[in-house]
C-alpha cells in the first residue's frame, strides 16, 4: 500500500505547509479539492513548499470506510507507534515523515456518514495566528474547537505546528460548493502567508460568522423526520426546526431549537431514532448580523465567479 504525496517547491524561500485529506476514508471532498488546487497555474509563483496528501487513509478510501481495517479511527491514533496497530503505524509514518517537516497545515474533512456540514473552519480562536488565517479562508463559519485526544491537530499543536481544519459537505459525496470554497480558501491562506502573490482584483475578506461553541439537537422521538430548517439557516430559541412523524399513524412530534444560533450540520437520513443527533447548531447572540454574513452562501445570493475565479490565470 502506498501513501501518495505531491510536493510543489517554489523557486523562492518560504514556509512549508501541508494540505491533507481523507484521514477518514469516506470523506472525499478533500481529494477533489487537492486535485483542483494542484492544477492552478498560480502555483508556479509559489514561495516555499506545498506538500499535498490527497489520501491519508488509503485503506479506508478503497473500502469506502471511515476507519482503518482494524476498525480504528486514524484521527484518534496520533502520534502513533512503529509497533502499534495498523492505524497507529500509519499515523506514525504520516506524522514523522510529513507533518513534523512543516510549519503549518490544513486538514480537509466532511461530516460523518448520513450527515452534512456547512463549510466551516475549526480552530482555536484564542490563537491570533490561526484565528486570522481562519477568517481569511472565507468559509461561512469559523467555529472554536477544542483539541481531541489522539487527533492530528492536537499532536501537531503539541509540536508547535498550527493546523486549520476545514469541515464541509457529506461523506461519500462530492459537494461542488464546498469544493470551490475549499480551493479558494487554501489559496487565500497561501496568500496571507505570503506564499502566493496578492490578487490585484481581490476585495476585502468576507467576514465569517464566529462561534465560540456549538451543540447537537437530538430527537426526542423515533419516526420519520421532516426538517423545516436547512444548513446555513438561523434559528431562534424555541422555534420549530423539524417534525418527527409516526410512520404508521398521523401523530407528529415537534423538535424545537433550545437556543439562538445557525445550523452548521444536520442529519440527512429520514429515519430517526430517539436520541439521534439531528441538527448541529452554533450558538450566536446576534442573529440579524449572522443572517447578513451568511447571505452570500445561499443559492440565490451566490455570485458564481466568487467561487470559481481567482484571477484570469487561476480558473478552477
């Protein structure tokens, strides 16, 4: 089994950063993001080194599985071990041979199976460096995210290597909007790191929604779910966001928001069991401001060129 790596080295000195995808084998958007990124002609002007790893979990991708063959989560296996499980050994190789040789990283993810995520950057917003880069990515939402034991981001931070985590779309599916935002976001970050020239046409950053915490709303009943709200929509406390219908009866149960916020993740499967996660909502205080910021993301407000054109020589 091979771990595919593509290295683009600029003619001028600069930072070394990595962009990785498919640490979870069923999260495919990042593979396409890296494929399109690699084709951009602007990379001929790169300063420093860009290391691209489109598939970290080769085993999982070949079997369309989130996990390794040993059923372990690769993103809970860092820093890994040369003599450990298969997941631990892959984590050790990836971390030692690639991550430790970099100054910065961007890790690409999607939601887990049967769920979808609004494009969002997860990082420590208390770190000024990663916070500024997270905003420059121009995903609709920046979410403060605590470190998880055994994750790539935790181990990298322990070694002084900051990482942005991009979450967007659904497992086992390509989402065009999420892919375009991802490619453009990586270019934005490279420009902010002075690894690529600034765009002469570039306007001021679209300011994302900043959320310090979030919570999953869970179903109180079992049945067939009818969602009233979608990704990127704001919700108010006690507002009805879904109904759960009895499949063999006419009874319906209301699911209400427990706080003000914006939907950044949701279940995509119509059958629901009591206790299942339905909506991932980022908590917000100023809904009207959030609605104005998220407007460009909605279908009727999108200028296609904002996501497709970077410069005349950088068409995705």
